[in-house]
């Protein structure tokens, strides 16, 4: 999955943990957990159906799809 920071436009790779675990974003070699409230400052640029389901299960409702969102195949 790819997410974009709404503040600076930075694109980050991200993963969703299994069974509703949190989102982990990767900025180069650094990884950080994205809190559900912080998700208001990001948008999903691309994801597959399993990743979208994981976001719903992890309660990341504030993480919206971008206007240019691309649904990838699993």
C-alpha cells in the first residue's frame, strides 16, 4: 500500500498488520507505527482489496482514499 502525507505530499510505503493491527509506514530505512488519529493527515494512494479490509478492521476510518486512488490486484 502507498500512503501520502497531506501536509507535505510525501509518498510512503505502508503495511497493515494482521487481524486489525496498526499500520506501519516506511520512510526510507525508518519505520513508524501510524496511530489511528494520525491517519487524518494521510491518504491512501494505492492498495489491494486485502489491505483495504485490514484498514477497516484496524479502525483507520480517518485514512481516506486519495482522489487519484488506484486499486491494485492482490
